[in-house]
C-alpha cells in the first residue's frame, strides 16, 4: 500500500475529530442542525489550523441526508458520493494559481447549473487573498446574490488582503492558533496508533515549536520518525527543528552573565552558520529565563528586566532585514548596560583600594581622551572629509569576518554613524551608550580599522547621541573654545595598562 503522510492520514473526517476549534465547529454544526446555512463563509487564521479540513467536513455534512447534530452519517448516498475525490459538486480552487479574472468569470458561468448529485454545490476557494483586484470584482456580484444551491467557502491566512466588500458578504469565522494541550493530545493519539516511541518532553517540544499549527506539529513528528533510530527524545526535536539544547542555552547565558563579549559573538556566529533561527533562539532564552524564575519561586528583578529586553529584541528582529546584527548589538548593549547598573554591587565585592583607584583612573583617561579628540575635530572641521567617509562607510563590511577586526567592524557598520571630521580626527556617534563605550574601549583598534578602510590615519572617538548634542550646543555658543591639543602617547600606554588591570579585576568577580 502506498505510504500516506501522517497529516493526511489523520486529517479529521467529521466535526467531532477536529482539534482546537470548538467555537467554529459549534457554529457550523448548529447552522446545519437548525438549517440556517449561509451562502458564503470566510475562514481566516494562521496556517495549519484546520481551515481547509473544516471546509471539506462542512461541505460533506451539509449535503448529508441523515446527519446527526451536524455530523454526517457516512452511510447515505450523498456521504458516499461526497467522499469520492471525483465528486463534481464539491469544487476546490487554489486561488494562488487561479487568480485571474477569466477563471472567476468561468466560475460565475458554472454556478447557475444545479448540483449533479448532491443537495448543494460547494466551492472551496483556498488562499483567496491571492485573487487579483479584477477577480475579486468579478466574484463580488456572485457572492451577493448566489443561487440557493450554491455555498462558497473562502479560506485565507491574510484577511487584511481581502477587500472589505468581499468580507461584508460572508459569514466570517476566525480560526485561532491551536492550544498546546490540544496539539499534545493529538500527537499522543497518533503516536499510540502508529506505535511511535517518543518521550513526553519531546511531544511538548513539538507542540511548543509548532506555534499553534497542528499540521506543522504532525509534520515535525513525521520528520522525527525518519531521523531517529531509537526512541524520539527532546534533543532529537531540537536538532531537526534547528533549535539548541537546554545545556547550550545554559552555556550561552553563562557567557552572557560573565560578559564574555568575544565568546558571545563567536557563539552567535556558530549558531548562525549552523542555521539556527535567531528569533526562535531569543524566544527560547526568554522561556529558559522565565522557567528559572518559576523554579526558584522568587522575584528576580534582573532576570525580569532581561526577559523584557529579549522580548523587545525578538520584535525588533522580526522587522529587520538583518536580524543577526540587531541580535549581536542588543546583547552587547545589554551586557554593557548591566555593567553600569551593577557597578554599586561590584564595589561591594572589590575590596582593594588600589584596584578601585585604577578603575577610576581609567575612566578619567577615557574622558580626557574623549575631550581631546572632540576638540581636535571641532577646532577645524572639514565637511568634505565626512562626506567621503560616509560614502565609503559600507566598505566596513569587508572586515566583518576578519579574525582580528570582525567584531568591531560589525559594530561600526551596524550602529555607528560618523558625524564630524577634521584632517586627522573623526567623531562617531551611537544611539546606544553601551555601544559607544564598547567602541571607545578598543578605540586604538578602531583607528587601525579606519586606516585599513580609508587608507589614512585617523584618530577616532565615539559619543552617544546625547553627548554629541551637548557638544553641538557648545559649538553654537562658542566654536572658538575648541582648540587643538597635542595627544600624548603616554596616555595611550597608561590607558592600556590600566584597562588590562581593570579587566583582570572584573574577572575575579
């Protein structure tokens, strides 16, 4: 016997077998029982939630000669006829491939013919939003005043693309995402009937991953059967769905908590190159952090803040053409922000006065260097230089995968904007204060990047947008206050030494 895909084999045959659409099922069953059949229905909702399956069930139930509370008897002549693939009175049309005016006009010519064998001739138009404007207009009059023997069932995943004039002529039924519990029950039923060895947590993972789509859940189960040689476990599901294990999530979060920036960026590259969906990874991180809070049974403000920021990150990535860069930049900013927010706690851990002084000195040197480089830029700004630099800014992407400069080059190209330049200096800005600090921590390496890209030595500095706006106001009041200051190389050496000590200090925490 020819193999049949599980989602087809276990497609519901009547309303009682439908999973997760209780409201829609009840409305349709009652309309059949009370003999109040609408001339046109519009089923809308996410893919894999049963729109086409229920359309087929309804088309058979409404034609049954002896239905019981909206359930077809499967014994009468109409049930036997409607169950055949060649039934001429139940017509399925794929609007994606039959979306023109001519196809709909041909349909209009046929609707006046009475059914050949059944009570009603039912037209199921799938993906109706794919019809052209002309096709919708051609369908409009037929929907408004169809013959009594005709029922239209329109199905779509994108109701926003269906004209309001069409919607107003149909009884609309929304198909909701199927609840995880309903999906789990269906998967358990299939597993038992098919004698599939699968762990409960693997079923839970499939239900979670399918995002309310039962067809996707059954498809993933079938893929797992082909992939696994033994009992299907949660790691099997994570591997074939492109997710990462809880252990990898834990290790990733540990790198995040330890603020290991280089390791985090390398890990993100590894995930990305292995085809991991970064939006799904973000949602998994949210779920993992949430479960930690629940298991610890205590409110953790820091983890709650992380969850909130990760949720914002997930939404931002959905709208971005380059979610990887958004993911990298946001995580870096979160780590650096956490450094700032938790500085008081760190001071309680740091006991050595000498080390505290070194950190303060480092900050002073950063501030001095910032003032020097800003002043040296604004004392003699040259507009053409900044124009030339902006025109070549995209060339930074050429270093995106460089082993030495890649991380910084990606930061520069994604979040940084050059705003002012002189013959020797450049001012950069970032919307995120954490990113500007990250750039300034490696400012001499940034200088090297600029020399490679722009073929000239520049001394750069990065400001947050707030800082830059403050300098603009100062410049407007008295631009002569910005004087050229000789930058001392000792500052560079001292800064590098103190920064090294500071890093060693923080590693002890």
